[in-house]
C-alpha cells in the first residue's frame, strides 16, 4: 500500500486495501494459469509492473515480543528463512491471524519498506527472501526483490 494510504487509514480507517502490487500479482497469477507457463512472453509486461511497483509501496510484517521478524524457515534443518509480508491491512488481518497460531509469542505489526528488506538482505546471510500475502497470493521474492 502507499504510505499516504496507510497514514489515511491510521487517521480515518479508510483506503486500507489499496495496493498496486497486490493487483499486479493477481493479474500475473491469472495469466500464468491461462498460459500454463511462467516463462510466456505475454507475462513480461506484468513482471515489469511488479518489479517497478514493489519499491514504491510499504508493507506489513510480523515481529515477536523481542522485535525480531517472524521467520519462516525453508527447511527444518536449515537456518535459512523467509519473512511474510502483507500488502494491505485486510491481508495483514487475515494472514497474521493464521501465522499467529503457529507461534507462541505475542506478535505485533511492523511497517516494513523495500529499503528495510534490502538492509536485512545485506545484514543477514540466512535471509533468503519474502513471501507476499502468504495465505492468499503466496507470491515469493528472493532477497534481492526478484521473483
């Protein structure tokens, strides 16, 4: 969601579901299903829109009581992990409720920017990327913001 929309949501509780990234991801998923190939040339403009939109929005993630990001490990034996991010308040409400059942700690919302994610990628060798709206769209990005 755009930062302005989040501020508006905080003040007036409106415009909480606006995210171009979410819309582009849905277009991508719908087209990929029809084309039955994620390498189809027709998807290139949508991929470009996703790449251009991702850095222009803010996202929501979960932190534990110590302020650490909720980490979803890639395998049981691995230290490598991804973090869940949500594109808007509606996605956060549903997704955080589902993820909270997996953790014993009290989890809180944290606003996260693409710059924060980039900093995490630079500072933590075990950070592999993030999953956007894991309960609904389940769209994966790597640590460099590519998919």
